C-alpha cells in the first residue's frame, strides 16, 4: 500500500502503519486463498448445506461475503462518503438491525445459485484487495455504522472472511488449521473493546491487556499504553472464536483477572461496525 502520511503525521509513523497494513493485506489474501480452496471444490449439492449462521446455507454465506466485499471496495474508493453515519443510516432513524439488513440483502440475491455466487465472490474479493492496496491507510472511510480508517477496514474484512471461512468449512466437514493471521484479528478485537463496551452500554474500568499464545505456541502480548487493570490469558484461537461469537467463553480455557475480565469475554467482537 502506498506510503502517504497524513498531514502533520511523521513520515516514519506513516511508513510503519503502511507496513502493518501490508501485513494484513497479505493475511487477507491468504485467507481468501483458503476460502477458495474450500468453495472451489463445492459440488451442486454442497451449496444448500446449512451452516452455523442461522437461516443461511453455504451459498448464502458466500454471497454475504461477496456483497460486503463489494461494499468495502466502494467504501475504499470514497463512493459512500456521503453517508457520515454509515451506509445503514443514522442510528436514531434505523428500523432494523445490521444483521437484519444483511439478511435482507442476501435474500434478494441468493437465488442466483452457488456457481454464479462463487464467481461473484472471486471477482469481489480480488477487486477489494486491489482497491485496498491502492488506498491510503489513514483515510477515514464509511462502513456499516460510521467512519473508520482504511487500515481498520482491512482488518475487519480479514476478520469476517476468517469467521465465514470456518462457517463454510464446518458445514462441508472440512478442517482448517489456524494460521498466524489470527494475530491481526486478535489485535482488532482488543483495539475495539471500548467500542464493544459502548455499543453494549457498558463502561470499562481501565485498560485491558491480552496475554495469548498463537497457533504455533508463540506468545502474543497486547499491552495498552497505561497499566492494564484487566488481563485476559489463554489461546489466541479460542479468544478469536469467542470474539466471533462462535464459542461461549465458558467452554474455553481462557482466564482473566481484573474488574472487567468477565465483561470483556462477553462483549469482545472481531469486527468493527
């Protein structure tokens, strides 16, 4: 991604951010490759297999990814900039939730069938990566319910693709080993904890740290600038699965200490709306 520093931002910091985005883009490309390896082998009878996303079969989940990849590319190109509250509108005027809006959009187009949906997803994912690669990681762009940096949007798309790759793979009884790309997803969930608490009407008592071990056993530390009042420890895979709302924290070996330990595990998310 081009290294274009924001006005007033030291060039060395801009280069560091661009480097991190390059790493996330590489992880996103790898995740797309993993998903392609699953869906490219789908037979006609596989598209209708139910997934753990209630009401969605394999084709519907892939369609949702294609639709949101297209939206993410449009956002990165500035095509949604006229929507300061996000493309689903002002929270005060919304008549349906984000999940309801996504389900409605899938329902409109799911009759296209698995083969056409697969082709559409391949095209959408390639276009999105190319658009991200050409963009400025500092630029504020429109997403579901507001504005975020392009850097964060890239991490959000990685997170969603990882979640739904596992949804599709599990429906097809395909086992996928976790990768080091989960580090970016864990970091996204950690950095957006204040947002998750705010959305739930809850208040953090202080900074949160993560002390996790990755798929290869390496230690992953995420430390706030100030001393942490709460620390979560355990498997990065389990932490990301909890944040993806695919595993209940009580079914994991994650532990925590501090005033917000239980709330963090209940409210953490792997996405930024």
